[in-house]
């Protein structure tokens, strides 16, 4: 079982109070946003790997 560090829990509670939301709502929202971000990152990673596998790379002058 993972336990949230007290300082992080305090930040969540403070934010929840400012937002007039529950701690659970804040945590669910954060997890949903993090998962969406991760999916996007994974999609971009696979697209970049596919480009590399096909031999398409940035030109040196484009990188510079």
C-alpha cells in the first residue's frame, strides 16, 4: 500500500479548499489528467519511433 506523504496531502487539501471541492475530486481529476498526458506522450513516442524506423530523421541544419 502506498501512502501519500503528509506534505503532499496538505497541498491537496489546501487546493481542494480553494477550489471548493473534495480531496477525492482533486485526486480523481489529477489522475485523469495525468493518464491523458501519458497517453499523448506514448502516442508521440510511438510516432517518433515509427519515423525513425522508416529512416526519416531531422537534417543536421534543421536541428542546429
